[in-house]
């Protein structure tokens, strides 16, 4: 092995994983704060007088799904359940 090969091997072995930048961290924090705020407002409107409880909860889940796969799965499952309920209601009205 030449000296250049050894240096390249050592450099590749000690290479660190890319660090999360401050922009990515601040975006994740903003998405988390906004999503939780929207969901909390939606849940508050369930018990308080207000017509926008479910849309706010869905909007909060949509915002959280931008960064968190668990929120994306939950949103998908809720949408499929709503479709099932709508389909069963339309069949029962006939």
C-alpha cells in the first residue's frame, strides 16, 4: 500500500455521520409546536362551543405528518375509517 492509499482509508474510516443542521432542527420544532397547537385547539373545541374541532385536528395531524411517520400513519388510518363510515351510511340510506 502506498502512503496515499493509507491516508484515504483512514479518512473514510473516521468520516462522521452528517450532523443535523440548525435549520432542520428548528423546522422540526416549528412543525411539532404548530401541529400540537392545532390539535390542542381542535380538542378544546370539542368540549367548547365551536364548529371547527375536527378540521383543526386533521390539520394538526397533517402538519405533524410532514416530519413524523407515525402521524402520517394515524392520519391515513383516520381517513380510511371516515371513508368506511361514509360508505356504510350511504348503503344504509338506500
